[in-house]
């Protein structure tokens, strides 16, 4: 069964996270014909000093 991990910067509201989990679950139900209970989603928030792009930490970008 699908195990989805979403890695993102913090700042989303609880309602936004609820909607995201709902819509992703619905997409797997439609595409794979799975019951909602078969879809597991983890949301991982990473502070700006915990990830980088282009050789710089996000916290070092202006």
C-alpha cells in the first residue's frame, strides 16, 4: 500500500494540511482503486536552516 512522504518548509495551516492529505488520498483512490485506509501520508516540516538549494541553506538566502 502507498506510503507518501511530503517534505516542506513549515507555515501551512492545519486546514491546509487536512486538505492536502484528503486530496492526495482521493487521487490514490481514483488512480489505483484503493480504499482510503490503504493510503498513509507523512508530512515532514524542515526549518530553513535544515535544507539547502544551489549550495546555500534556505536560511542564508535573502
